[in-house]
């Protein structure tokens, strides 16, 4: 009898031990959650939400706070902190984008019998508003170089060569509502004016349709379908949608009644072509006649008319150094800059197969993940489809974020540049109104990220001469985003 009952007794004992182990793990895990974090998690706005939090001391690597650090959540624009860190670590703080003006054919008697080319390497800063510079200062330099070469007439065309990247300007994982918006601009081999235009609108009495006035810069080729309505509300909620390379744009939403010259921004559908058109017009104003129609690599290639003719260089101009570009990217959360940097990283990707065909985004992601894997970080939890964090399928863990921040802080050649690129709490960038006047005023540098029902922060906090890598990701909370921001402020102030 004893021998027959023994297996049952062992099974019961095994189950009992397993249950006790689970209970002990649960008790241990609960004990690790500090009271401020526990109170935070009990807030009604977090019912049904996903929350991940981690803080680790940079020098020792000790984890001081941790809650669900392996949850893979949408980071929104905190993704930019990964993109900029990688670009800085791989390309170096002195890296600059190059843009060249070239020609084919020959110059004789002030006439260029041939075409003028603008060859881009993805520079997102051409005529950018960040930092603010004279509107056409770069084009002045290009035009002067053309005139100094003795060219007064061009028999061919101004051709934009954006071939360094593919035509996938926007990530395939972006939502429909993002396309055409002022934050959903595509990134290409050639970019101009942050790939944005401003549409001016007048609204009349409530219930009427606002009038569309004009665009800056001029967009004569765009057709706007206006479905806006003027309503008696204090703030506006309107947006522009449309697809890349399409000249059809749709306006939806409401505008406050009785507003004059209200501004809405939208993306330029084909920035490379527009750059060629804009510079063509600029040359005409400078007294340089251009006979042909401005065009770009994409159109010529699709028509089977692209010619890889020998070209001679007139001038090469350079972007801001990368150190300044990543500061702008993180301070103002510039989607175009971040996506251009990721695609630039992709230029270093070596295909593993003869027929491998990857988008510029995909190549950038593979380069990025390979880099951090070699540094000893585990990128298995990083799901990345752009450099900006706009794709809702982007996922990451707070553990990976804190590991990356700690790694960057411990690299003397890039640590200070990266640290200074993150907004300072209560002082500047997207954190200028956070922790203002509190003990963390000026003591935290973090990248923020937000989209619908998503609020995230990642970066550094300095306390008692110690530096901590911190990250918090919150998805699917209820209530207003500003309320969630205030609760996060309370949490950080309680913990630090």
C-alpha cells in the first residue's frame, strides 16, 4: 500500500512546493514595489493600462526600482532616444550630411548644354526651420557657384537625385491619420523646408465652411478637398491627410468660428521633386535660364529615362554637425530628423544575400540592432519600424532603455554630447514645463513620448551626485494626457 500511495504523496508534495514558491515569488515581487509606485499604480486612470518602470544607477549598474521591466510597450517618441544614441555612437558627433550640385554635358559661351543635378544624401536640414536661418541662404550658395562656373543658361533640366534612399518615405506601419499631417512627413534622399508647408485659413460664422487662402511655400500643384466646419469652440481640431506622391489633400475637423489666417501644416507629398521645382524657379529669378522641366530620379527611373552620365561637381554643402542635429531631434521631437538618421545608419548595412531587398528603414533597424548586440545589449525586445516612434507597432522594454542609457553614460567619447541632447526638466525642449520649481528642476534630462493613450519618458535623473538611468512606459491609460503627465511627475518626485 505504501508503495502505491507514494507517487500520489510525491505529486501532492511537488504541487505544494510549487504553490509555495509562486506565493513566495509574488510576495517578493510585491515587496520590491515602493509605496509611491504602488499608490501610482492604484490610480483610476491606470485601470486596464500597461505600465513598465525601471531605474538603475549608472555607475554601479544596480537596479533601484523595477516594475514589469520586460513588458514590450509602445514608446512613442522615446524611440528617438534610441535612434539618436545609435547615430551618435556609430557616425560620431562631427558627422555631416553632404549635398552636391553637379552637371553633365559641357559649358561653352555661358551655356550649359546638359542637365544640372542636385545629389542628396538624406540631409533633413535643407531650408529647415531648426535652427532658424535665412530662407534661401543655401540656395544663394548653390546659385553663386553656378554663376561662378560661367553658366547663364541651361539647355536641360534641374534634376533632383534622391536615389540614395528608396521611395518608402513613410513607414508602412504608420496609421492612415498620420499621413499628410504636420508630424507625418516622409524622409527622402532630398528634403526641403522640413518637408512641410503651411496652409492659411479664414473661418466665418458657426456652421459655415472655412475659406482656404494660400500656402507657404507656394503649392500650386496641390488640390485640397475641404471638409472643415467653423464651430463656436475656443480651440481648433483640424488636420490634413494624404498619401506620398499624391497631389490630393483632404481637410477634416473643426476650426474656431471667426478666425483669420489660421494655420494648418501638412507634408509636402514629393519633397525631392519640389526641391528641383523650387530651385529651378529660384535660378530663373537669379537670371539663369533653364529650358527643361524640373524633375527627379524617381520619375525618370519609372519612365525608363534615367541616365547615369558622367557628372562634374560644382559645389558640395554640408549640414549641421550630428551633435547639433540630435539635440534638435530630441528637444523638439523632430520626426523627419530621426527617420533620416535611421535611414542613414542603413547605408552601412551589408546585405546577407544576393537577392535581399530591404527598405531603407529595415536596413537602418538591422544596423542599429547589430550595433547594440555587439555592445552586449539584448535587442530581442526591441521592435522598430521607424526612427521617430510614430509607428504604433514600435515596441521596447524599460530594461532595454535603461541598459542603453547606462551604456551611453559610460562611454566618455559620446556621453556628454548625448546627455546634453536630452531636454532639461523645467528648462527647455519638451520638458520645459515639467518639474518646474521642484527638487528635480534641472536635475532630470529625459526624452518624452506621447500619442493617443500613450505617455512615456526615458533618460537620466541626477540625485546626491549619482546618475540614474530611468524609463517609464504607459500604454492604454484613460483620462487626459496632461493628467497622466502630472501623475508621472508626482511619482518621480516621490521616488527621487
